[in-house]
C-alpha cells in the first residue's frame, strides 16, 4: 500500500481534494474584500476591493501573494468600493486573463461610482492606482450575469442570488466538482423600501463564506430606527441647526432619501427647510435605478409601471459647495460616508463648532476614518488643513447599513446548515464574538458538526472534500448492464469534471472528437534481390505473406513493395506498428549490406521440428537434473522427470508441466520447457495489435 | 434504463397552425407552447381540452398569440392548473399581448372566448425564470430539469432544454433567430450541442432573407417616399414582440438629422403601448450586448423614445398630424387597429401598407402578401361595435333592469370607487401626464432654484392607489369616434390594473352592439411585405440543425415541402433519425441509448495518463466493475437528494492488474494540413503547399489528406522523416 501513498502525493492539483479559502483582504478586517478560492486546480477570486482607510497601493488587498494570470474567474458581489475598488487596477495592471462577472446593475453603477472615486481621491497622481481610461477599458472585460442565471466557466458552475444590501448586490453560489460554496458578499435579510431581503438558496452549500460586519449586534426594528432618524433630523432643524448626514453616494442613500421625502411630505411645517443631496453621481445613476427594477422588491416593481418612486419632491440636488448658500437650518446628505475627504468633510469642518448643528452617521464606519473617530466624541478634531477645531455639534449614530445582524445570520445558517463557515468582512473582535456566539448557539445540537473559521488575511483555511467522481458509460459499452467483475475498457473523456466512458467507435457519436488515421509510407534504396529480403524477413518475423508480385506483408500490418530498386513500406501508424516498421527497416538495411548473395536461400523452417525439440529437451533436462532423471526412451507427447523422488509430468502437446508434490519443481521445469520451446520455434508475431 | 419519450402534435405539425405539442418523458407530460391562431380555430382546442387534466407543466417560448394564445382559455375555461414556466419578459409581454388581443377583439365583436380574468388567472400560474436558470422538477418529474436558453426573435424568447438526469437531453427550439439584431442577441447554440432529441420547425426553411441593410433601406425608402407624397404609412406589427425591434429602429432613424424624417410623425398604436414601452425600458438586461453597453456607458435607455408617440386609440391617433407612420397591432390584420386603419386607408393610393410577417394563410395580412400588386378589390368583413339606439336601446334597458337589481351591490362598489378616484384628478389629457413624467425623469431631484419652478409638480401630482395610477375618464372622452366601451378599457390597460369588472360595467352603462358588414374594399394603397419576422432563414436553419447534430430530429411546423426539404438535408448531413409527425400524430422518440453511471476510484484515476485535446482530456481506461460494498466515505451529509439516491446504486470501477489487456491505439483529433504547416514552420522546417499536398524538407516528405479523413505521410528515410512524424503525432491525442 506504500505505492498508494506515493500515488496520492503525485496527484495533479486538479485531482486533489484540498479546498483552500484564503482572504487576501477582509480577513479579520472590514474593507478591501478579496478572497481566494482554490479547488481542483481552479482559482477563483471573490471581490477585489480597496481599503477605504488607506490610500494608493496600501489600500489594495494582498494580491501579490497570488499569480494573477492563474486566476480563472473573478466574481464581484456589489458595487461598493471595498468590494470592487481595486478591480480596474486588477484588470488593467496585472496579468489577469480570466473572466470577470458581476450583475447588470452593479456593472452600470460601478462605471460611474469608480469614476467619481477617481475624481474625489485627494492623492497625488503617481499614487493613483488607475485612471479614468483604465476604468473605461476595464468595462469591456467585465461580463454580466443575471440573478439565478447559471454560468459555467471551464467546469466551474456558478449563479447569483439577490443579497439585499444595495441594488444589484449578489451572493454567489459556486460549484466545483460537486462541492458548493456560497459567498454572501454583504447581505441583509431585511426587506426595506426598495430592496428585497436576501434570498435563501434552495441548495445547501458545503462551505458558507459570510460577512460578519455587525458581529453579535442586533439591529433595532426598521420602524423604530426610521422614526428615531426622522425625529432626530426634525429636532436638529427645529432647533435651528444644520443637519449633516454623511452617506455613501449610492446604496443606502437612496433608502434615506425615500424616508426623508416621505417624512417631509407628511410634515408641511418642514417645507421651508431644504433638503440637499450633494451628489452628481447619484443623479447620474438615476437611470440605472429606473431600469433595473427587476432587482428590487415587489413593491417597487409594481409601482414603477405607474410612477417613479425615485422622483423626489422635497429633495434638491446640490452640485457642489460653491452652489451652497449656507443660511439657516437645512439637511444635507453628502458623500463620502466616512468623511475621509470631499464635501461631507468640508461641511463637517465648517459646522462642527456650532452646538446647534448635528451630524448623523447612518452607515458603518471603518477604523481610521473621521466618522469612526467622532463616534468616541473627542473634544476636538483635526481638519484636513491640520488645524485643531473643537467639536461641539451633536453626533448621533443610527445604523441604516443593510448588513446582516446576529439574528439574521443565525437564522440564515440554521436554514442552510453548512458544515463549514468561514467568517470574513468583520473586525477582529466582532468576528471572534460572532464565532463564539455561533458555536454556543449550535453546540446544543449534537448532530451538528459545524466548523467555524475566522482566518486572518493571507492565512488559508484548508478543507478536504472527498469528491465523488462518477463517469457515464454510454453506447456500445453500456449495452450490457453492469455486472460485478466485468471488464470495461474504453476511452475516458474528461471535460469540466465530467467523465464519459466510451468505446472508441462511439467517440464521434457522443462527443465532438474525431478518430483519425495516419498512414505512413517510407521508402529507401535496395539493390539486392527480393528473395534475400524475404529470407531475412522470415527469419525475423516468421511467415511472410506474399500479397501480389513484389509485395509482401510482414507482421500482418506492414506492407513492403519492391519496385525499381526501391523498397516502400506502408502501414497504419500506431506505436506498435511503428516499432514493427522500424524492425522491418532494419532488416532491409541488413539485406542491403549482404555482399555475396547466395544463389539459393536455405529454406527457413516455418514448422517446428518436434523430434529435434524432444532431443534437445531430453538433453537439457539431463543437464539440469542428472542423467537418470528422465527415461531414456519415450513415445508420444508424455514425458516425466524425477528429481529427489518427486515426479513431474510434462505434456508436450500443450506444454504443461504438472507436479503435485513440489510446486517449486513444477515451476522450474515449466520455465525450462517453455523457454526451450520458444527459442526453437520459428518467430511468431501476435498480430492482434 | 432509457426513458420513454413521446410527442403528441396537437397542432402545428406539417402546416402553419400554431405550435402546441404534448411531450411525454416517462410519466411526466409537458405542454410545449399553447398557441392559438388568429381566427381562434376551435378544432384543435377540443383535442387539447381532453388532456388539460394530464398536463404537468407548460413551457412557453414566446409571448405572442401564436405561442401562448390558448393559455387564458385553457386555464380559465378548461381547468388547466399546472405550473407554467416562462421567462420574465415572456410573462410581462405575454400579458400585454393578451390584453391587447382581448381589447381589439372586444372593440369589434362580442368576444367571449376568454375574459381578462382568465388572462390574469393564466399569468398568475407562470413561474418567472431567467435565462440559464435550471429548475429541478419535483414529484412525478423527479430527475427532470428544465432550462430556458436565449432564442432571439422576441424579447425573452426561449429555447427549452429538458434534461432527464444523466441521460436524455431534449431541446425544444422553434422560431429562433441566430442573428444578432438591434435589440436582441442571437440564440445561444453553444449549450445545445448533440442533444438526444431536437424538436424544431421548418416554417422558414424555404424562405431566404434579404440582408439586414437591404431590408432596412427598403423600409426606409418606402416610408420616405410615401410621407413625401403626403400619404400615411401603416405598419402592421405585433403588440410587444417584434414591435420593439422596428420601433427602436424607427426612433433611431428619426434621430438622424439628415434623414429628413423629423417633420413627420411616428406613432406606436395599440391598446397597451405605454406599458409595452415601460416594460421594455426595464428589461435592458434581456437585450443585446450593444444596447446594454450603450446603457452602461451613456445611461440613456434605448426605449426612452424621442420621436415615437404612444397612442391608445384611433381618436388619439387622429390628433397626431399627418402624414405619419403608424405601427399598429396586430400583424395579421384580423383584429386590432391595423385592421381599422387598413379599412380607413386602403383606398387612398398615396398611402402605403407594410406587412412585416407571414401570418397564417387566410388572414388578411397573408392575403395581402400574396397579392402585393395593388390596386385590387377584396371583400372584407368589417366588424364594429356601435352604441344602441332607439327601440333597440329601450328593449335592452328594460331587460337589463331586472338583471341589474340582483348584482347592484357589487356594481355600486366598483363604480363608487372609481368615481372617487376620478374626482381627485385634475383635468388634462392622460398622455400629457405620461409625457410630463418622462421629462422629469432627468430631474431626479426637486429643482434647486425654487423661484423658477420649471416643473410644476404640485398641480400635476400623480395619484395612485394599490391598483396603480388613478383613472380619469375625461381624458378618454372622444370627440369624433364614440366607442365608449373601448375607451374605458383603454384606460384600464393604461394603468395596468387588475379589476376585471370594468368592461362588464361599461357595457351595462353604455349599451352597445356589434355589427358586421361585408364590404368590397378597393385597395389602392401600396402594399409591401418587408420581412421583419426575425427568424433564422432557410439556409442557416439547415446549417444550424446539421451543426447541432441531434441523435433524433423531430420537425414540426412548416408546410410539407419545407419539412421534406429539411428532413432530406439532415438525413444527408447527419446521422440523425428524422421524424416528421402530422397534426394529431403521436410519435415515439424514445432513444435506445444505453447508459449507466459508474464511480471512479482515486486509484483508478491516478493510474491513467490523460492526454489533452482542445478543452477536454482523454485517456484509455481498462477497469473492472467492483463487487458491491458499502461506501462509507461520504464527504458530507448534505449532498442533495438526487446525489445520495443515485449513489446507492452506482457501481464502482476499479483498476485491473491483468496486463494481457491490450487495445489498438486510437488517434483522436481532426488535423488540418494548413494548421500543421504552421506547426512545421514553427519547428524550423521548410514546407509548402502544392496541389493539396504539404511538401516538407525540399519535397522529401509529403503529407496529404484523403477524402476519408486519413492523413498519409510519405517520404524517404531520413532523420527529418522521424522529426516531422513526431510533430505530426503531437497533433493527435493518442490513446
């Protein structure tokens, strides 16, 4: 069995049972999502984001740890920067040559979102990861996939489910050789004003890679959080303050706009207070929201045929800070959501020292951003220019981000029952808490053998799946129903992890492969007479068939023709026939080199001289076992040999030796007899090949 | 164990009647399409009715009447209650087709074959799918999966792939289009290769298409000439399928400033035009790559028409200044606005009438195609709905009085409700509201500068309830034509509501009757047939079928000659068994394919030497079927049902130690000498082609390919001979 181990170790990557899941980003952190899957020689990258708290090359995931050109497939879950921000760089600046997929809505928004990102990044041009032109040309390399549509890329099957979260957000189910992996991306199981709740797949994945942004938090109810939000906005503007809501330009902002617009229309007293939404990007993407209604919830789907819910009545667009007249109370929604730079930062800096004003952080904040910092309510903050300014405005945090919370995650897992869970996209502590909570939750059930992993960046989770390999037997081979012990021989065709066993004759019928034939014809000079050639060939190959005049068939497969001192060999190519052809060729060359051609050839015995064989056999046995071991005279084809009192019978007709007393003797005599027979008998070739 | 496959052609075999086939795979019965012809021929429906209870699933290919026309009747009147599978656009547009058809018919006659309730009941049964979404059937259909694949022709158009687990794959593909069009991609043939059964049609088999440019130019010239002369153009199109292609093209033509078309009007006229365009707008992801790309790049929706005006009635159309181009449904001109306009316009030699598809023989459009040279006179049945007058009205009112007392309650409810809604809405033309909305779309937000209210929303607020936008009947009051009933339902369609009581109520309120007169119409207008069917034409159809290489080919639909033509072509070029059933026939398409599954052990696989060839790998395998044993290593408990059930009975293959097994070497691949020449040249040998023979190394070695596919290699003995031979062998996978 030692050989077996050796065989296992030399198994090529595509036959190995090892599934490795390695976060290159978003491993025990939030931001720069990028997870590598490797299984059966296929390499798949899930998301390719940047870290919002870092800039330039530092913001990239650890993609230098993988060979970009070996990646077969890249799937983008949704359009947020921490999931697709590095994509133009990856597509344009690396050797990646696989295929890249995202949903229609994601692709349409991705184009404008990243173009906006390029514009607002305040880093020097040499540090820019990519330009507008790179982004533009990356569009051609991105393919689209509809929800539930099944795609197959070189044997990797995958399809997308609605993930809630933002428009076009997808969860990907990936199936490689029967093993299913579900990558949730960011998801939310709560239906909101325009998005549907994340779908629950109807197949059970073997591995679940899920986000853990909110760890063990439980979101407050939608109604509660909405009313808390609206009353907070109301109180800020009625106390005469300005209300700043830093938001990510697309995604949750649309939800907040729907809420505010509705609230304003219900409260006529607020009509004097303007609501601004400072985003040209959102304006640009309006058409996208109008078009891809099929990715939204049923309410919107029904409504869009009548009127467009995204035509706001109380909200004005603000082109930039230059167009903004800062007089009196107002509500401003501005991007970016974490106030790293841009308009939301500018407004915050100019408003933060007035206690009447208020800022409402409505989404998730990454460590290292201003938004995260002010949540700890510091006395002062540092402006972009480096000054220190006191922070007096009210700071509130109402989470509107459509990420799953503990209850949702737990229920999701309960339904899917994945044997392995890999946590990504969450801060270290949150992730640990979630892991512990989930283990505690599911350990009560003794049947459950759920494994939970929370790998750090670049650390791979390695799982073994003994995938079953089944082949389909088709056509002639399958005529007989399978019976144990039957021998099956045929051609095994392997394509995309599917195996097909066929008879060579059926190959054309059941696959697109074609069987071909190659005929070879070799020629050389030969001066000698044909009978010399024939003699040599007969010595070599046994009986030579004479087909017609000057045409011989040797080994039953090589045709030799002698015309005008030129020998031509013709045969159907195959490894064995080629070998025979080379032998014949050698014989021809040998015949050529014979100088004195004898007038008459000794006839080569084509039949075995049995008497001669018997004599030789006697002699040999006497040499081996002594003079007395064999009887001096014998008749017929029976002979026996006696050694140390043990007798072995030899049947010369069938060349079988029998000795019941001593097996060893039987073998020795058998070998001797067969070898002798073979050396004396004329050459014979098994032409069945 | 091979499955039993039978096909019962209820309609649409060896003729041009609508497709409707009953496909039986073992115990499971699919109804493939459920079409009805333009004249609602009752004969085959009788036949179909008998099977209503036995059908387990309906698969729809396209949203038009030809492919799903009988569905409302079957569901509403015959109790068909199985799930129906269709893509999202087929679902949405199919509804539009049926609403429009119902409305057009009601406008001209007492139509009771199905009601709008039936339409909604039928469409409620539809399970909406995306392309390439695989559905696993349960219960009786255990082991069957169905997958819709893009077919072109109409938005959401589907070729169905039905797979019996691990053995049969049946492809049902009719009326597909392999060519890319303006708004649609061509059909996806890649995933169909070598089906065990292909069900297709030969309807277009004998027709050759003009090139797209020639065709488009023909349409364009025709339109321009007629308009310049001051005539109107009537283009008979369908409700929500091919009309998208033509309307998109016309809108693009009108946008071209040099076309000289800006001065004229172009109108899309059918009962549901507003909704059709709205749905088209939200289905960009189902359209061609090119449209999608422009949308992603420039964010302009291709169905945000700049020039095409939407009309829902003749009176609306009359307000549009002539000369004009009108795209009106239906394509067969048996009903709908296209027939009305034909009656109005055909006598004027300045007008022109364009038919865009070959409809069933006997329909007006088909008669026109066959004549094509005007002027001529045809007798035509003109049906009209007119309000009752005088004595008739009195009699009617008297008889209705008794009836209405009984169901007064429900009526009151519905009319009250609509009355209230009506009052809330300000005066104005409905279409104006629609237009307003279109304009404001660019303004995502409220105008920033309040002092210049560009879009006075406050006055124009669109109110809606759970049924959709509120209807204002004043919008639809007609001044010239007083077809009250029609108007009401037009409103209803516009807002896409589901209250079906309305037409009934209308008839109660304004009694009407239908009159039929036969008139001899003198047709003087120019009649043209321009093929906008968007289906694969004769030669490509044959090529595609031959290329798919089905094991069995079942040809339905199409006249007998074209079916014969296609059958002969396929018998010649493939090894397929060709079946051509007649209507009413039941054909047995069971294949005698032998097939079973085996498990491969790791030890066996690692002993194999795989050779790469194209995208596959092959190896010679000698193996022994192992004795049954309990397989303990199951990697997870959550393998899906099907896998674990199958796993129980799958035999295992093991390697054999017996070395005496031998086999002939097999060379696999199809070599092209021209490709090989490149290889030889790359390896640094001189070679050239002469007379179909590849000469290498100064003519000492010659390669030729015989007709049988055999490659011969000839040459003097030399080192080069062996080197070239090695190169040649490297082109094959040898096992």
